[in-house]
C-alpha cells in the first residue's frame, strides 16, 4: 500500500502501524536516492560550465540553497554500492576439530566486511552480512548485493565469472590463481611462495536473472579479499566517476607486514565489459 490516505483507513491498529512503518521506510529510501541524483546532477552542471547562480535561476531557488545542496546530502558515489541496505555475502567453511562444527569465516573476511560497512555508512547506507555455508550456494538475484571470497568457497561464482570477458579464476596442482581470458597471463599469489602479498579480483558481474548486477570481491587467499575491500573503500569516488554502475573487473595486489595491510594497488586496467550494466 503506497497511499497514506488509504493506509489511515485500516481498522486494525497493528496492521496500520506495520503498514505505516513500511511506507515511511520506502519513502525515506526514495527521498535519499532522489537527493543523491539531484546532487550528482548539480555537480555535472557545474563541471559542464554552469555557475551556481545560473543553476539557482534554472531551479528557481537561491544561490545559497544550491551551495547547501552541493555540500550536504548523500554523496553521489553511494550508487556504486547500491540504492538501499547492503547485503554482504561471505563464503564460509566448517570449523575443524569439533564434533558439532559451525560455519565460520576468516578474520580477514570479517575485517573486509567491516571496511565495506564503514564505507556504506559514510555514504548514507546500512549494511549487514551473511555467511554462506558449504557448498556455497549463494543467492545472487537480489539488489544491493556484495559477494566476497573466491570460487574455492563459492563454486557457482566460477560459472558467473564466465560473463567477464577479461578475467577468470582457475586452479591446477599449484593452487588457485587469476588469469587473463585474452592472453592467458596468470596472477599467482605471492603468498604461495612465502611472500607477504596476495592478488584479488574486483568486479561487477551480472545477476543470473538478468535483472541487475552485484559487486564481487575475491582474493586468491583471505588477505586478497581484505585488500579488494580496501581498494573499493579508498577509490570509490574515482570508481564511480569512471564507471557509474557499469560492469567491470580488475586485479589488485595487496602487501602486508605480518597481518597488517600496508598497501593496495591496481595492477591491471579497469576492464569495462562492453554492453554490461
């Protein structure tokens, strides 16, 4: 029900309160998204050469109000993450050495989630996480979704990555690695040879139902997943400026000092998947 007048006529106060609560949430989400679109549009007008005074005249408001709108409200780059509460799906594995093992995630994956949740809050979004137990059947046909960990824990993602024309995860007797679909160049984790570094995949992939996309962050090891999350957090403004919410992929390299992440850098281009939204 989206008509406040009709809602007020609901006889049962419990049903009326529930419907009103849901409608308020829906309206607030819509207002937030409209505010983001307005601010982004104003910034595009400014970058295109219009002055704040000209924009104010066009919108029939004061210049000070235009300035206020540009400095407040939701940051446009939040659209890179989603338009509502984020769900971060994390591949889990069973505990070892217990008679009743539960599903757990690595400390690095949980830290990656916290990095994304803090980023989400900074752009006006909420976030929550879920652990995907073995054998990794993650539900991808949802809006505002981020998926983390490699196809080693989430095998179905290996099939979804076939929609990426540039990068793949693969495995052989030496372990998991990322490879170029064009050149067969391989990105094998330095961690496998005793170095304090790992590679990670960052990309936006299509949902199986064809009704949208989701962000996918996956290291060859858990350290690479954490690095991928930091790459998004550190570069979200530039990523949104270049990509909006189009499909893309890239490889990032993370370096560590012990367990501490000390640097993350992109080592491939931002591959744009032509025609992908």
